[in-house]
C-alpha cells in the first residue's frame, strides 16, 4: 500500500517536472525612445541579474550562457534601438528537440525573466546607462562600455 501511494503521488510529479514544452519566442519592441547603447546596457543588467555570463558582445548582438546545476543554455540576442530578439543557440541536458521545437520548461522561465527585466529597465523613467555595471555577481563576467569582458574575481 505504501508503495502504491508513493507511486501515485511521485510519478506524476516527476513526469510534470521533467516535461518539455514549446519554446517561447522573444521578439520585443523597446517601450520608449532609447538608444542602441541603452538597450545593450539593459540586456547586460538583465544578464547579470539572472546569473547569465556574457560570452560575446558586439554592436547589435550578444551571446549569453547560463550554467545551472547540470543544465546549460546558450542564447543569442540581436538588438537595436527599436527592439531585441532572444534566440536559442545551444543547450545541455534540456531535452531540446529541434523537430518539435520543444525544451524543458525551465528554459522558458529563464528567457522570460531576461525579457521581463530588460523591458522593465527600458520602461523605467529612472533608467540611466552607466559606463560599467553597478554590481556584479561573484565570479561572473560582466561587460564594460568598451565591449570587452572583465572578470569580477
């Protein structure tokens, strides 16, 4: 009886927690009149806020990588003064299926967090671009105004 109860309550939870879902597509219009540098800075803030590492940062494009426990996700962000678009590049242990465009549910959560925080920064009347990020998480790379990454350790 105990085994039956365990199976009835545990197996559905495991199936739901490990299930995949359709990948979210992020193609967001910048909410107010901002420069391309403002959009870049807001994306850097968002990456830093959610522990994404900036792997490359060139004008109009950046590549972010998130390593968490046994999962890895890499995305490319194309941006301008008018919009930004987050596109899947690569992952490990995320059950990505290119044919059905499905992936673990966490991917969507991580991407939507980046999008939401970026949009909030750009929408804020108090948003002000600095020459460097105001804070950094220990051990993460942050990008400077020159576009070169520097280690925070």
